[in-house]
């Protein structure tokens, strides 16, 4: 038994210009777009690529498309756990986690500055730092 499926996205538009209001060279009087793709094995990412191409054809700007896609994850109906999974997958930081990351950064910065101090907290000279880096 074979399985055959397809997805069709279709957009038709006509525009009747008002010739009393200046030039209309920027508009086409008709536009027709049709996307037909085999759907038997499309992944979710492939569907989103299809929708992205379709939305670009009907005049959406890329920033609006990205914003719409992100709103599917980051909204009041998606659990925080699911949102965090996406953040981890794409190496994103949620706003409420920024303070913790900043504190980690400060601790690391202090540890690094301690490595470059001499005995009793004195500042090392350029020569001493160079010797340290070279392992002498």
C-alpha cells in the first residue's frame, strides 16, 4: 500500500488601480501563487520553511514571520518547561535568568583577576604576566 499526500497553499489577488491618484507602477494588477509540496514525509521544520516562503510571497516581512514563529513558543499557553527546552536547544536565555548569568560572569571575572595578581594581592608587571602566560 502506498501513501500519497500533498499540501497546497494558494494565493490569488487582483488590484484595480484608481487612476486619479498618481502612478501605480509599484503594483501588479494580478498575482497568483500556488505551492504544492508532497506531504507524506514533511517534518515540522520543512512545513515552517513552506509557510515562510508562502508568507514572503504574500508580502509579510521576514521580521514579522520570525516574530510569529517565536510567539508559538513564548506565550501564556506554553508551559515554562517547554519554553526552557527550546531555550536550551537554541542556546537562548530567558529574561528572568539574566541576573543569574550576570552573577556567574562577575564571579568568573573575579577569579580571573585573582589569577593575574602576585603574592599578597599585588599587581603583576607586564613582564611577570608574559612569563606567566609562557609558563616560566
